[in-house]
């Protein structure tokens, strides 16, 4: 281990996150490696190591001869301070070598509040922040993940973005990079060729032209760049033949999701109108249940984990869930391995399943009705009936559960005070359901209602919507709090509005926001998803310093024909479909799920034969 | 009595904390398919216990872990299989049935290395000898129980023997220290040295546990 690092580590909290050397970490012989890749996650080790996507890409790349992918996370403040003082550059965990010497630096972007960490990590690596100030071919800086669906606020810092699932396209651009290096291409030549690979968006090839009112006139394709009019996202068509990380890194220190993660399927059949993941991960592709059972068992054997989670956007929509669970339980129960199912729907089927899983371990019970009245749930296409929810909690309470968490959003399009009060009514009905069914009334019940402030996202039916103002959000919070204050068994939590406002700005932001990011970072912003570091005033100052108005991005309703910063990005769900869904919302009309009837979103065009197997 | 492992913890593994190390062992037994006894109760888990937790950042070649091997595995095959399932830096050296009680583990042999990359000051060696040769060396030790927030401890009775050896840029102190009831962490000796001789404070100090000893100074296993 590097001597400087060894001297620093005794002085920082939780040093094990900075050492590497975990079980299954891949160490290759430098002499046999041609391409070195730093897979960066712009948050702490504990968060980044919990990301399934990164584990997949790590495995995919390290299977490739001549390629060595290492991990890199954002150091916590104490570590950063030591690194800067001792002049230790950001390094790959496996080798300890500075990532500035690597060929490719790839960031995974999961949420907007991590953007300043991208800048901070580039700086800690000793690299110029802006792409234009890094003229050499290497290191080339790439970024992918959910936020890449509107990459514009990060455009000047990143050389190219990768849209959609990375299993195949990552190897394609690594191959191109190898060729570029062998043949001595310039960075510009490499980017021009890379832009020809489906799924790769090179931001420097598109120039935003603004109207006097600050909206976009166009995203102009740079002449001679050869860049495409639109960049289509990538998917793995055959999910049964795509890589699954059976053998994956087992951290030596505790992380957030410290368990086997079994990904049942990609995409979601539901089509909730606020949900970006539900739209951009289409179409649904299921994995074969026998294959899954085999992966799940093998992953338990290799990891020694005592817990497994069946993950997907809506796990209970997996068609063979019962068979899979039985199969897994036969293996897990005798070995004291717990199986958990997040993202449960509140219906009877799910509750029967919960009881089955309880054979091993009893977790918490959480539902997300998202809205308080049936009308609003229909408007957002959250196809959940009140009676289903109540039946589910009755089953749960009768089975001895004594706590339930309910998640809602405030500020959804078309929401009225009646809908807000509906949240309180629903919580009370849940309470009465408990009174009716509990075998143990003396024990009491904990019902937690949590609300967040709705953030409209790109590529959703609500991409044209205004986020309600902060005053209005606060008024609705107060209204609900008032409604619930007499109910002692119901606890009400609401999400801090400050980060939701910034999310609303950056998720639909344009390229001018890059200056805001840089200003905020220069003035100390980093780790903005951590309350220890977050400073709202700093962001307000940053917007002011750059002459931009946050409300313009967050609280402004867009016209149908507005040119969006993400207009060159094509998730293969058409804007016409999204607009139709928006109109359905205003009519409080639901859209059936993909399995019941195809609604013609356009994602089927990504599949050979053009038919989804949802 | 239980079964025991003797293992070393060096290199990158030095920074794994005590709790994380227990979890690492529990998983490693499962990975190596070596069945061990589980705890009873609502959340059964594999039972492991590590004698005399090592401070984070210290290396060791004499750590002891207790557990109960279930049938079908012989002691001889455990070290190799378990080491293969371990993170880098943890090597299982021996596996054997316990024959002595843990409380017979009376002393720990530590090697404390003072680094002076710019050259070691001549006076450091006599200074260390003076410090360790005192009749008594009372220091204040943080304590949550004591009203004052600290207790006073005399280090000298807890030091069974010591030897100082110097080179141009390092000073090595070979210490045999009381292991338990109460034990002495060599960090306190470093702190006392730096307090008494601030001008001679080294750039960096490493700590290594070399051997576990019984009351007579023989190897404990």
C-alpha cells in the first residue's frame, strides 16, 4: 500500500472504505493490461458499493482480457482533507494508482445531488473539470446512469454520455478506444467515431441556442461532427443471456445494501405517470425463473450473505414470482437466509407472498400509495385501489405486524386540498383496519405517513409540469399536519423541500446550469445529499452569481412545443405518447398496464419483432 | 471446549474493524462451506468470537478466533479453505481444538515502529529508555465511567519487558505488555513518549502484534 495512504488512514473515520482488497476484488497484472478503467460513483463507498449497475459493469469489464476496471468513490470530508494536505491524488481502490493515469474514467449518475461530487472527484484526481481543458485522448471522461437522460447540466465536464443499459455499449466504446490509441487518434477523432455508436451522446457536438425568454430555440448539431439528430438509448435485448454478477465483491465493512441482489426483470409494466424509471427502462424484459433461482443460490454460496433481496421496479409484477420464491425458500430457509421483497404492491397476492417469506424473517411493511384519493391515484396512473390497500394491511395486522409506513407525494398535477386531506383519511382507515384485526391491541400500532415534494422529471408524462411553489408545498404540509395532529398513532414526516427544489432545477436543467454547479463547487459544495454538507443558501448564491432563476426551471409550466434540453436523447418512448398520458391525467383516466394492453409508447421498437414480452 | 483459529491480519486488512472482521469471518465460513455452530434465538447467526480485539490500523500475526466446528470438517483442512474465502491480508494459519482457557492469555508481544523519514534524532533512543525505565508512568486515560471523564493509569506495572533497537531512520520498540484485566494498548506508550519528548515525536508509528503469551511467557494458542 502507498506509504502516504498508510499514514493517512489511521486518522480518518472508517478507513476500510479506502483500502480495497475485499473478497472478489479484481487485481490484474499491470503488464497484461492495455486499458485501465476507473468506475467512479460520486458518493461514499457505502452507497456506491450498493449499486447493482456498477457491480454488473465491473464484472463485464473485468471479464475482458486486457481491460482492468477499478472502483473509485467520493471520500468523506476528513479523508478529502487528508488527501489534499498530503497531495494524494484520487486512486483506484484495487491498485492504489491515481486515476488520472487511467484511460477511461466513467461516472455512474443516479441522482442530481451527486453532481458536485463528480466535479470534486475530477479535481481530487488532479484533472481539469472541463472537457475543453483536457485536450488529450486519455483520460477520457464518460458518464451514464439515470441522470444521463438529461445530461445537459454536466455537459461541459463530461466527454461523452452513455444512455441506457451499459453491458454491451461499454465494451464497444472500450474497443473503439483501443483502436484510437493504437492508431494515434486525437480526442476529437475518437469522439466523432464514438458518436456513431448507438447510445453515445457527445455533448460538445450539440450547441444550445436560446430564445430571448431563456427557453431553448434549438439544440444545434455541430456542423461536420457527424453526430446524429437523436441518440437512442441502449438495452440488453436478451436478459437471459446478459451478465449477472454471481461472483461479486463482498465488502469487508458494512454497506447500505449488504445482501445478494437478484434482479428479476428490467422495465416496468405499470406506467405511473410521474415515474422516470417506469418510462426510460422500457420495455419489460423478464429473466427466466430457473436461471434466477440458480443465480440466487450461487450468489449466496459465493458471498456467504445471509440475506437476499428480489429487486426490480415492481417485483410483484414478475410473472413467475410464486414459483421463484418457493424455489428460493427451499434453499434459503434451512440455511437461515432471509429473502426480502421490496417494492411490494398493496394487493392480496402480495400479502400472501409476504406471509410465505415470513417463514424466515419479518421485515418492515412499506406501501407507496403516492396519493390520498382514488381520483388522484387514477390521474397519476397509480393503479392501486383503496380496498386493496386496506385488505393488505388487514392481513398484515392480523398476522401480527404492528407497523406500516405509507409514502405519498404532495404537489402532483391536479392535486387539490381534498386530495391532501385524503391522505389523512387513508391513514385513519389504516388505523381502523388495525383496530379491527389486531390480535394484540395492547401493543399499539405505528403508522407513519411520509410526504415528499413532487419533482417533475424529463421523459415522463409530467415533463411539461410546473413544480408547485415552496410556499404552496408548505401550505399543503401544514394542512396535512393539521389534519393528523389529533391522531396519536399516526406519525407524519415530510421531506425537506430544499433538496427537492434543487432536484427540480437540475433534473430539467439546461447547459447554463453547469456554471452554477461549478460556482457552487468552487464555494465548497459537495456531498449535497448529506445534511452534514448541504447548504441551500450556497446554491441560491450560485444561481444568483450566474444570473439564473431557479424558479424558471422548477416552477414553470412548459408549452407542448417547447424544445427541451434533452431533446436529442431518445429513450424510445415517444413525446406524443407522453403528451397523451398527460392529457389522460387531466381527465383522471387510467392507462392499463403493458400486460393488459399495449398503449403504444414506442419502446417495442427496441425489440426484434417489435413485441414486448411483458 | 471450542475450536480455535490462529490467523494473521496484515496489509489492507489492517483497517477492518473488529465488528466488520467478525462479520467477515461469518461469511467466509459460509463461502468456504465449513459449517459452524449458529447462535440460538430469533435471529440465528454463525457464532464467532475474537479474543482481545485489535485496534484498527494495527497488524497482527497472532489473532485468535473461537467458534464451533460442526461435523464433516477436519481441523487440518480449515486454514487453506478459509484463507481462500478471505479478503486480502487475512491468513488463517492454524485450526485446533482449544485446550487452554482464554484467560490464561496473559501477555501480548508488540512491535512498535517509530518512523523518522528525515533521519532519526540521536536522543530518541535514550529518551525511550528513560521513559520505559521509570519507576512509574502515570497517564490520564479517557473514561466514560469516571466522573472526571478520565482515570489515571500507571503504565509501568503493565509492561513486562521491553527492548529498544535503532536504525538511521527508525526506532523499534519490542514490548511485552499485559494482555487483559487490565490490558495495555501500546498506543498509550507512544502518546506518553510524544508528551514527554515532543521534539522527538516521529512522523508515523506502526503497531504490530507478534505473539500471544501465557503468564510464564510461553506461546499461547
